[in-house]
C-alpha cells in the first residue's frame, strides 16, 4: 500500500522533545519529492547493485547474498539484550559508515 494513500495513526506516545510537535495533518500531507527520493535511495541502491551483480556474475551470486542477508537478519540475542547485528552490517557495508548515531549513540542507550 502506498504511504500517501492512508491516514496516519499514532500507536505510541509522542516524544515532543525529540520529534517536535505532534501533528497528524502534517503526516497526512504529501511529502516533498526530494524527501521521497531520500527515503527510497537505500532501496534503489540495493536494487541497482543487485542488478549489476546479476549482469556481471549471473543469478547465483545475488541469490546467495540474499540468503546470507536473510540468515544474518534473523540472528538475535536473548530477549532483553539488544542485538548489534554486526554480521549484517559487515555484509551490507554499513560498518564503514560513520553516522550521527556512531558518535552520539542511540537514544535507548542513554539512561
């Protein structure tokens, strides 16, 4: 279902300090084209990389990489202990990216 074809609903408490003022009218408004491109960029990059690997190496390599991705995404620690998903980050190449969360940390890590 397209994200612009339904009305948004809040299922949890809204954190005003982190996310700003709550407005369902703003969430229902159509998004700017650049924002849509930014949201879809990771998926588009993955699709183009998969197609490139399929063209160069055949269909077996992207299928194997997809299976490895599925296996590593299912690996979790016991309940109550957060998983780092290090293997999945290595496979996807996200380990090399130094993001804001890498410097400051995730909000759930702060007490």
